[in-house]
């Protein structure tokens, strides 16, 4: 595992319309390598770095961050932004969240506190997804009346192990049970999609290491139960089908 800001990058690179402004020195900026060489993406990950150097440390690195955040919004016009520091930049204690708040940008800006010297990549991805869900899902509201139950699929990310294939199979499986998929997140979702998470009846927790904390918050804040069974293997998949059927109040026998 890498440091937690790599987990945050994985979530940012999974989504559409989200941009990550990362306070980082030259040398901590290896997201391009991860996503263009290892994952073979056709595009750069949506990450803007301050890329300060040793000679900048005698000046105002906080101003460098504010300039990078302002220019990132003007260039990319994201629906939402996340801001944070890499492991090295954390030592400067510039407070990216407070600096971004002072800019008063015209989109939601979600600060990330990622303690690089205590935590690792999966924790960073989990914390980032939780902060996005909590910041964007909104307050509890009445669910729309529908003939069929619906669920969200939570946890797939960029650089995950065969996440796209897993999502495709799980979508087919829940559709066969007569359940609609409301939102898949973070992979392929936008900040606007996260505002619709509360419309689902329950959540399919596909990757607990990424989405457990977000699913627990949605259960408390929106009254959405979530699946505990991860469908790996024949027996666990049968148990998963039974669990989804119970949450959706449908008959799994067919």
C-alpha cells in the first residue's frame, strides 16, 4: 500500500466531475505514473499539484496552494473539489482545507485530513469516499415511490482488482432479482450522482475496505441497511443473493 493520499487519488480518478488539489512537493507527484502506466488510462488523473520545490520553502507555500486551487477550478470547472496534502507536505502544516475555504470557490470543496504517518492507502480511499458521501448526500428525505426496490453499489475504484468486471456481474445479479441499481460509486459516479444516494432502499457493500464507513453513515443518516456478505465464491454468492432478496423483500428461489 502507498500513503493515504494515493487512496484519495484512486477515488478522485474513479469519478467524473471531481478534482483533487494536492499540496505536494516535486517528487510526490506520481499519480500520472500510477494511472497512465499501471492502469493504462487514456487521460491524466484529475489531480492538480502545487509541486513546490526546496527553494519555495523560504517563501509562502500557502499562497502556492491557493493559486493552484483557484487555477484548477478555473481550468476544469469541476462539480466538486477535494483538497489535501501529501505525506511530505503534511509536515508544513499549511491547512489546505482552511486555505480552500478562504478562497470561497463556487463549488463544494471537501477537505481531507489524511495522517500519512499513521495510515495507509486503503484507509485514505475509505476516508475520502466517506467525506464525499457525507458532504454531498445531503439530509434524509422521502424516497420516491417505485414498483421495484433499488440499491446503490458501493466501493469499486480505479486501480482496484477487476472492479469493472465485478460491477458488471453484480448489476446482472441484482437485476435478475428484480432490483434496480440507483448509483454505482465511486467508480464512474459524479458528485451530482452522490446527491442521489439517499434515493435507494439499501446498499450493496461490494468492497468493505473502501466503502464500509460510508455505508455505516448512510445507514445512520438515511436509514439504508447494507449487505454484509461479499460474494466471493459459490457459497458466499448464494448467501449474498439471499441477503439482497431479504433486503429487497423478493423471492430468491427463481
